[in-house]
């Protein structure tokens, strides 16, 4: 399976961000990708009022991403914001293309390091696993990576690949935490983890918000044994990575942590 990590810097303009998506999908398809993964908040960056920007899954933003995915013939994952019933928004991953049309709502909200995502974002409640070309893929978003149980639940539901879009907050030690957590979740679930974050805005000549998580880059792919298979730097980049989901079967036989769990 060939997966494109589309590490971009989103702006506050959803229409402009569709240009980033179109370019990323084009480059992913040219690289032979089966799946293109964009970060959390691809639709619009954090640090702006999200309510006025949120759209339903059948709105124009998601509809255009669907069209682009269908035109390129690949599956696409992209972070967006949808309206929630209580007046907040939902932090949503749109999953579309190659016969897929579904979504995942971020379960664990980033109420940490002085940021309170739950003030404006409503939590999701249901894990998601889909099948693409015979491979089952699970989904998590950013802060979810700190919760091993969700990754093991996705593995229990058959996922051998787990996709983790993010907009990781900057700060002392945060890059180290990002890399450690992604690799640890791969070990916890004995799954491939595809962690694609927002690039560092400064690497693209953009001054980042000092009050919101706008990304640090360093997207990475971790093997089921927790090794770093591929990693980007801080700058915007589209890179196609080849993985073998069947490796998971051998790893789960050698290191049966899912079977040996007591709690």
C-alpha cells in the first residue's frame, strides 16, 4: 500500500486550503498513492473562530474534496470542522474516495497545555475502521495519540493501519513527545501508524498563532514494532511512503500484546 503524507500549512481561508488539497492529491496520485492523508484542521487552521467556517459533510468544502478524490482515483483523509448540535463544532476527519464516504469525529479533545478545545469543539464518541483494497484502516486525531486504549480498540476491530492527522502544538519537548507517542501507539496496537501533522508555519514564512496549536511538522510513519519507517522535517511536503500491511500478522504473532492484555 502506498500512502501519501500531505504535510501542509492551512490558513484561515477554507477556499484557499482547497488549493492545497488539490495540489496534494495531484502529487499523491502522480506518486502512485492509494491513500492521501492530510492533517487535522486542513479546512481551516486553529486560532480563528471555527463556528462561522464549519460546514456539514454534504457542504461545498467536503463535496469538492470528494470530487478531487474521485477525479484522481485515490482515497483521501482531510481534517475539517462540522456544525455540532449544541452550537459548537465537531473536529471531523472526512474519509472519501475509492468507494469510501464516511467520517470520524475526534473523541479526545485537547484540553491541555493551557488550550481548551472543548470550549468550541464537541467530542465524538465512536471509533472508525474502514476497509480499503482489503486493508482495514482505523482513524484517530492529534490528542487521541495520548490514549493507548483507542489504538488497541481499533486493532481489536481489525485495523492493521491507523491514520493520525494532527495539528500538534509547539513548545518545549513537544516534538519529542509527538515522535515518542506515535511510535508507542504503533507498539501498543502492533499496527502501522501514519501520523500526518500540519507543517510548521514558520517554515512556510507564516507567523504562527501563539494561542493555538498550528503545527510543528515532522510527520512520520511508524512500523508495528515502533520503528520510524519514514519522517518529514518541519516544512510543507508531500511524500509517498510504501508500507506492507501484512507485516502486522507476523508482528502480532511474535509480540501478542493484544492477546496477552489483562486490563
